[in-house]
């Protein structure tokens, strides 16, 4: 999304032979913020708060009134609302808004002294650019809805598979294999708690495993420590772990070579175990 906005802004500035531009966006909760800058606005962003505030307030007025504006140097967006344009550039503002709630303003800095007919052409071009932004946002909304629908379908399929049997072993294997597809991870292991210990029951993609293997024994120790602590464990987590978890976890990682990012170890329990 950000890349699209950046490319559109650069090409708009080039097409108008302008000297800079800003895409202002609004999420409905906070004030407008500059999502992308180019040209003269890149250096202006660090030149002081007052010019930047003027640009933001002007863009906000344009968005609120849904009205494109051309503002020459030392003139105002509207006589009774804002101070004069503090820049030496002709500033062009055009608003946009989509059905999904996204909205904003495209601001372009151009050389001054353009004729009224040329100004009108500039603004019509900017309004066409804003229509492209609206089309893009609508397309993104459709893609988000499709992703959400696919996710719901995957969760529904997952639920159907793991409830297909009442027996422990096939249910654990269904959880392991279907979770791996749903989470898009390398491996899922399912352990069942027996008293204070955890026993490995199923591993995704494997019909059987050796219970004597060091990797299995270390995993069961880690799962037991996690259950005793009462919280799920994510590695790496970015925070210190208690020694009763860190020691078996390090042993398991050394044995399994599972040093990748985002490894989750979860323990499941059944009634009476």
C-alpha cells in the first residue's frame, strides 16, 4: 500500500512538471499525517513546525469541504480560515475518500504564475489521480475481505477435521496436521498432560516417532515446564525466561536445531489427566 502511494505521488509530480508533493492520509481517528513526501517537501519537513502545520491545516480544510483548491504564494485556502500560503510555490490540493473509510488529500507544489485555465487543468488532473486512489482503496478492501473469507473457511475446515473422531490419537494427529496448514509453520507437536508431566502424542507430517529420542524427551520437559508455569511459550520472546523453562528449552533447541523465529510450544490436557 505504501509503495503504491509513493509511486503514484512521484509520477503525479513528474506528469505535472511540479517540484514536490505530499499524500496526506486520515484514518478517521487522528489528524492528517504525511504518508509520503517528495521533492521540495522532503527538505521542508525539517525546516520548522509552522510551515508543516499550515500544510496540514490546509489539507484538513480541503478534506472537510471536499473541495479542490489552488493556493498561490501569500494567498489563503479560504479567506476566513487560514493564514496565507507561507511557501514560494503554487500549492494544489485535491481530496479523496473511499467507502472503507480511508481518506486524505494530495498536495502538489508547482511553480507560480500559472494562468486560470492551466490551474483548472492541474486541479482536474489531481482529481483524476484521487479517483485512482479511491479505486485502489476499494480494491484493497476487496482483497482484505477475500483474505478474511479464506481464513474463515480454513478455520471451519480445521474445526471439522479435529472433531471427526472422539478417539484421542486420531484427534491429536488431526490437530497437529491441520494446525500446521492453518499456521503455515514447519511443525506442530501435540502433547497431553499426565499429572505433572506431558507426553508427546502426535507430530505433524510423521506417522510415528521414537519416544527414546532425545529431541522428544527434551520437548516433553519443556512442555511440562510450560504447563507448570501456566503460560504459553513463544521463542524468541524478547524477554527473560524463568530458569525452569530456559534450561530445558535450550537443551531442546540444541538437540532439534529449531532456532528459527516464532517457535510456539503449547500443551493440551484432557479431562482427568
